[in-house]
């Protein structure tokens, strides 16, 4: 792709224990300039999870004009609309009760990366050989730590680390947002939890830092996650600035 990124790549895999793949991703340019990347992880373990992730990708695919200077506000408005749409669909169709999805999205324009996320899909920045996790998982464990009801040292092994505090479709989604200046050579990585929970940060950084083409990096990440268990759907989107 010639807009905003030197190269991009996306991969998704059902995993070794999955019946269906409820992960989705999108990589596309915007008519108003810039590019958009996103991954979504449908929740629920049934067809409704895939439906929710599809709705998110469909909304992002329809996004074409974003006013310069209004990027984050536009993304928040869009996520709120997605949340409301999924709630209305749940009310209209009993089969969709409890449907929802995580999501993380980046809009890159004029050397600035604007990001938004809900849930526990993640955005990483790999720059100058260093891996930084940009987003923070919106889980019950994080909430309990913030309330002083759970010690930070115990959070990683507490059951609440796998319980979503926020997701698109919950009806009260509160997306988190931010932005940072991008540099030539930056590598952005968007992942669903089936991938990043299967890899150590050290292994993720090692693969992102190798000299392979971006498609090979994406495939190597999927294969590495499969080797360490691969118990969930897994998706990776990579973009080199």
C-alpha cells in the first residue's frame, strides 16, 4: 500500500481449539487522506461473536471522510455508534443476546497515529529495537487493582484478568484514546488476545525486530503462537511507517 505506510500485512487464524474464527481485521486508506488499521475479537464463543466483529469492521469500512484535527472525536463517535447498534440488535434478535467485541483501531495521518480501543485487543509500537505496549487492557482485574481490591502483583494470575470490563456492545462502552507522532521505520502491531497471550513480550519483540519482510513477520508470529498453545483465535495486523 502506498498511503501512510511503507508496508502492511494482516493474518488471522482460528487457533487449535476453535470451532470458528470470530476475529476480524481491516487495512484500508481513507478518502480524506491517511489510513486506518483495526482488529476486532468477537466475544461469546458462538455465531454472535463473529456478527459483532463483522459489524465493527463494516462500520470502519464505511468510514471515508474524517475531518483533519477531529480524528479522535470522530473515532469515539464511531465506536459509540457501534456500541448502540449492537445493543439494538441484541434487543431485536434473541439469538444475539450478549453479543459484543473488543476492538483496537489506528488512524495514521500526517505522521501522527491516532488510536482508540475497547477491551483487551492491543496496540504495540516497535521503535528502534524497543517494544512498547500502547494500550492497556480493559479487564475486571485492572478495575479491581484501581479500586484497591486486588494487588497488582496478583493480577496476572487472578481469574479477573480474563473478564472483560468493557467491550463494544455492552451498552456503556467507554473507549480509551490517544495519539503519538510516528517516525520512519516505526512498526505498529495490532493484536487480539489469542496472539499476545500466547507470546512473551520478548519473543514478540524478537520476531518484530528480525530482518524478514513484513508478511513473513506476521506469519512467524502466528506460527509461534500456535506452537505455544494456540487455544484461541489469533489475529495480527502489522504496518511499517
